[in-house]
């Protein structure tokens, strides 16, 4: 078993090296891969992921959404869909990716069940090769892949975030959400991944105060971690969002004049205007990095330690998880408030002139 695992890992790394060579030669850029993540659940991450993907799609930008929340299939729930197959069926060789994808509104592509990627821990060489080949077929079909990750800093969450080109960290103005967002950013920073991080303050009561809340968190990250995090935008609290969830439809379509839709439009414009061209090998490079981060052949293995520092674009995300300890939570969606020190929390606490308790 160990020999098979070593052979499989070497094969995945060799494939990633092939992507790296093509990227460095300027022959392959591939689609943008955008992870949408959060430090804690309940901040509206999945809803934002779906509606932002729709905003891109309606702008004429071919977009796919990968449901990478291994605990909850929120994207399909929001759309009222029950997919017949998942990515796991692709890896098993029972279905092609084209059989798994679910058509969404306005031609949006939905890919359910990214838990199949986590099953690579028990995969053989043929299964991993099949999965890579199937995902590579998306390269010519979409311009943006939006990845809805789980919440928290579980290994699978960090794997998807660190493997992406860009990541939107979604938070709300509540102190617990801000503390957990900071903890997630710190955990991602410990992987030394070149993923570019952006903040979105969701469900804000006021645009200006929401912007200041994001800037305060970004300032803390810059001071404590020496890492630049841009504030991508603010999405206001809007009753139309809750009503759309009950109807199981995207608020972007069901409430076209809502404040939330206007804010999502601004986020989409930010991505298209401000985000540079991808340089990490597109979807194929993303999937290879996720697979290379899985302890193949050892489903119960602890997350490896190490860094991605100085790795070239497209190289596998080997040893990308932070070591276990105060900044690590092994359970999906676990609270990570403990990763923020008392001084950090004081820096995140709303000031009298800014976002107050709600």
C-alpha cells in the first residue's frame, strides 16, 4: 500500500511539473480559480458564491461553481436541486464530468459534490488520472471557476483555498466573525501559498461602516502577518436575500432591484477590473494542487506540515497545512476564535463611530 501511495504521489507531482513548465513558457494561463471561504459558518458565504458567479455569467463571462463544502451541499439547496451524480462518480470512472454538472440559471455550470476530491486519499493511479483528465476538459469551457469551500480551517478548506488563484474571505461585522476571519487568514498565511486574499464584509448595516470594518481587519493582517489583503467590497443587510433563500432562488435574479444585488454587481466588476491574469495553471493546476495536498493512500493521516514558499506557479501544494496547535482546527467549520490574541480582538472591536453591535 505504501509503495502504491508513493508511486501515485510521484505521478501527481510529475503532472504538476508539466503544468509548471507550460505556465513558465507562457503557453498556459487557464481560467481564474476563485475560492470563496469564511472563518465561520452562517456569514452568507455560499449564497454570495452563487450570486457572484451568476453576476459574472450574466456579464458574458463563462463561469462554473464547484461546491467544495464537504459538509453541506449548500449551492444545490439554494437552487432547489438534487443532483444525481457527484465528482466521486467521476473519480470512480462511472460518469464523465459532463454527466455530473448541473445546468444553472443563465447557462451557469454547477459542479456538485467536490467531496470526491477528498476521496483521493483512497484512490489508485487510474482514478486520479481520470479525475485530472475530466477536470482539464473544463479549461476551454469556462473563464472563471468559483469554488465554494467549507467554513473554518479544516484541512480540506485550507487545501482548496491555498490551491486557488484568488480567495474572497467573507465575514460579517460581528466580532466573532471578524476574529474567525482573521484566524483563517493566519492559517492560510502559514501555508505560504501565493493565493491572493480579498475581504468581503457581508450583511453590513451601513456601507461606510462596513468598509471601515474591512479596512480595520486588513490593517491588523498587514501589521501582524505582513500580508496584504484587499477589501473587495461590502454587501448590505437586505431582507430580499432571506426571502430568496426561502423561495430557493438566487436573490440576484429574484430581487433585481435589491441593494444586495447592486453590491454583488460591484464585486463582480472588482474581480473583472482589478484581478490580474491567472498564473497558476488554471483549473488543471488547481486540481493537481488539491490532489497533491491529500495524504494519498493514508485516509487517516494527519495533515502534513511545511510551506509553499518560493514554489513556482502550478507546483503541487505538498505539505501545505499548518501544523496542529492553536491555529489548527481539525473539524469542518470549527470555531477558530482562539487564533486571535486579546490584542488582536481589541483591534477588531467596533469603535463607537463605526459598526456597532447588531
